[in-house]
C-alpha cells in the first residue's frame, strides 16, 4: 500500500487471504472446519451447538509498509477477537518474525458473525457460556490468522491505495431507538440517521493499476443468521466478501483467488440488519417500545426479522447490499491515499481510569459488572428468562438467587454503576479465573490520511460518532483525516454506550461493563494516542500493565467425541438417500450419506467436506465447481441414536449453472477402537450422476 507521498521501490503492499481453519471437530463453529458439537459464539446460548456448514470462515490480512514502518490489519470471520486469541497470535508472530509484528502495529478485528465458534476465551464468564476453553477451537483460529499474515508477508509488492466513501441506507436499523433518543437533542440533530450509514472503502492496486484487494467498514450486526441457526456461517459480512471475491477471482473456488475483499465491523453496537423491526411473533403486533417485550410471552416473543422471509434470504439480501455498495465505491475510488504509516498502542486498566471533566470534578470507571437487562438479550436474540430491557431496578427473586450463589455486589460497585441494577458483579468474581478482563488494548493505526481506531468492544452509533470527533479534534494533524472505527478488536469487553444511553439501561447499557463513564475514559485514552502520533511522541507512551496469560484453571466442559457406528451391512460414505436423475436451475439437490462425527476430521483448512463436480467431456474428467465454503452448498450433520450419524449435502443450483452432468461427493473421518487404541480413518462417498437442464425434457 502506498504510504509515502513519493513512491520508491521500498514502498510495499500486501494483502492476502487465508481460511481461518476449520474447527477440529464438532461443528463448523466459528472457523471453518468441523461440524458437530461446539457452542456457537454470539447469542450466549449453550444449546446452540454447530451441526453443519453454511459458509466457511476466513481471516483476511492487509499489510501496509512505507519503507520505514508497517502495520497489519486483519479482519477475521469470528464473533470478536478475544484477549487470549490476540496474545496467542502475537506470540506466534514473535516466534516467526521477531519484533516485526507487535502489539502496537497489529490490529485484529472480528466481523462479529454470531455463527462462528466459541471456546477461545480465557475469562470465566465466556468459558461458562461456551463450554470452556477449547484448544481445538483456538488452535485453528490462531493458525489461520497467522497463515493469512504469512501469505501477505510473503507476497508484499509495491502498490497504491485509493479511498471512496458512500452511504448505504437500506441495510441497518437501530434496535434501541429509545436509548438513542436519550442523547442530547442538539447532538442528534447533527445527523440524518440514528445509525451510521457510511461505507468506507480502501482500494488496493499494484503499480500498474490492477486490483489486488479491498478493505471496507460498515456498521451492522452480523446476525442475519438468527439464534436458531445450527450451521457455521460468516453471515452477511462474509457473504459480501464472498460475492466480491467471486467477482474478482472468476473461476476460482472460495479462498483461492488472488483478490482479497475484507469487510470489517465498525460501531455496530445498537445496529441490526433485521430491518423489518421487532414484532411479537405470537400476535404480529409491534413490541413495547421501551422494553422490547410482548403482553404474552415477554421478551422471548419479541423478535426482529427481515428483510427476507427466512434467515438465509435475509443474509443474502443484506450481504448483497453491502457488497453492491462496496463494489460501486471500489469502481469509483480515485482519491489516492498518500502519507506515512504510524501506530500507537497502550494497555489500560479499564477498572480504574480517572477522567477530568472540569476544573473541579473527576469521574472514574468501575470494576466490571453486568446489569439485569443484559439477561433480557436483544430483539435479535432475546433471553429465556423473565428479564426485560430498560430495567433500572433489581428483582428481589433474581437478586436473592445471585446473592446465594455468587455473593452480593459491594456497595462501592453498586454505587459506581448506578443506575444499573447489577445482576453479575463480575469484577468481584475471580473463581476459578477472573470473569472479565481488567487490562484492555487501546490502539490507533494511521495509513496516510486514514486513521483506524481499534476498539475493544461494540460501540453504539453515537458513541462511535463521539470517538471519531474526539480523534479528529485531538490534534490539528487529524482534522482532515478519515477516522474509521474497527470494532470487536483485540479484546472483547461487551458494549460501549454514551452516558445518556447508559441511563436507560437497555441491553447495550446493561452490557457496558466498566460503568456509565466507560466512553469518557476511552475518549481520553484515544485522544492521547492521537496526540502522540501527531506530535511524533509515540515512543514516550507508557506501555501500561500487560494482560494476563492464564496457564492454570482453564476448563473444558466439552466431552471428547465418541466412536462412530454405522448401520448393519453398510459402510461410511454410503448413500442413504440418493439424488434424482434431473434437476433444473433453481432447484435444490439433496443427498444423505452414512457419516462419521466431523470432529474426527480435525483441522481441514486445506480440505473440504463437500464437492459439487461437473463432468468435462473434453478432458473426460470431473471438475470441482463448488465446495463446502460456497454459498450455494449446505452441509448438515445429524447425530442419531446408537452413535450413528448422517450427513446431508444440499446444492442450491444457481440460475447461472451450466447444463450438464454433475455429482456430489462427501469426505469425512470416522473413529473406531482397535483394542484400546482409537483409530481415525478417512472415508468418502459419491452420489449418482445427475443432469442439470433447463427443462425436465432433455435428450
């Protein structure tokens, strides 16, 4: 990428993509490899275990070097970057590259898909909600992210960057408008919308002008695939990447082309893609405006949907809209990004930040705590119990249970978090490990006139606006900069609302864990980073207290996968339900195989569970046209009785599919005991050959 006003042969650019490995075993969890038992991360529902693959998950790495300094930005198809994941990645990079890639110049950002894997956190709250710390989850995530950086590092080349900006107004909805309206009226009147509609695109080319990649930011939750989904999926943002990469890499399978399209999260805290809005599913009437609940059924009945008739269609529509806008901006990007590369980083103890608000008064952050409305969930996925959003008073029943099991919050913590009624005083809970992080990353990287602010959580719309303004106004050098927020970066700390939104205590406010002044503390810290960059005093920044890297008391509640069995007189990979002889474009092909547990396939980043193949008469051979990373395929794993299981593969035939002869293949592994030793054996199955034709009447 271009980083100096005058290019030299030292100016280098690199962008490459690598699949974030498949999950070793169990469900195609947040990473692309398995299909079976891992809990999915995002909806905090322990019953939502993965049992299939909708789309694979990828890490996309962008390296920008100005000849003196370099920065790395990674957008990964995961719910969020955990502190443990970041520390593991930095450790691996240090072993490979020494001091080249460090905590100050590497940004890791999650797309916030809620259909990826869990099990990669080291704090107790997250381990409880995702069956613990699962090495077979975090290892492929680390390896995949590092591999994407490796590929970028190995293919660096001189190039240029262009930027373009536009608005996308049909793909997002504020899911907490009551909270937003509590912000000052004069502030709200400065903006046309109650969500940020802007899309920022960075276009990367080589020196000949040929496209190498694109990086984009847009604020919307990746929850088009809802809480009932049981398949690993990169959701709407991943589908946008898929579409643009298919455009730019014609004929290549997903993840194998040279052009890389990264879609990154931003200040999406109160932004939903479910643009039909929340309605009571049992009556069809709008939900209560303040509490997002229904007269019968409470919060569980209040759900937001749309724009499609089901979650797959909604994901397609929202993802396609994001892709279409990014493609348009990419095509029209002519404003070249020039200038130097900078980075600034600090570790901060967010439980004890003091902010001077005037000459006589200071405010401070709090030990972490979650409010009652946290348990209510949101209109994108409500809680199971009788909690509601907007609760500013505790509930004697639930508070009594909390006190008996976990202990009562201290008076100091209750006072600090007021008006939040505390449900879990996580900052005062340390068994078997701390429940929430205290030490968090604050970080800014600049690429010429682009300032990327890496935020360790989910900022609401207005919080993000205030942060962008704070960075722009912190120093004259940033006045003309394009400031963009990269959300879900480096460590996860739930939500960040404005002080005014916090008072309403909807889900986002109840999930702002460091108290009502969390945003003020972040504004102060990021202003400091911006000033250090502008004044060329980054080396004088205090590094701050390093976060912990826990070795003991990590726990794993996920049992090992058992041996596989098959029906009598059958074999693994045998077809149980065959395809039909003929299909038309637009039909769905389905075939079911005798299967092993996908967890037994381990890390299959370079393999696939599924192929759709067309017969080539010219070469008398079969050509793979889709695999399990393709939008057009779906891989379902069904665990049956007596340790038997089936895999069903669907191919949703696109209108563009050429007529011809096809077959579907399934690949997997099964485990059996040979004496006392478990043995894992590969298997494969193949459907009958079938025709795809414009008409059932074919010759």
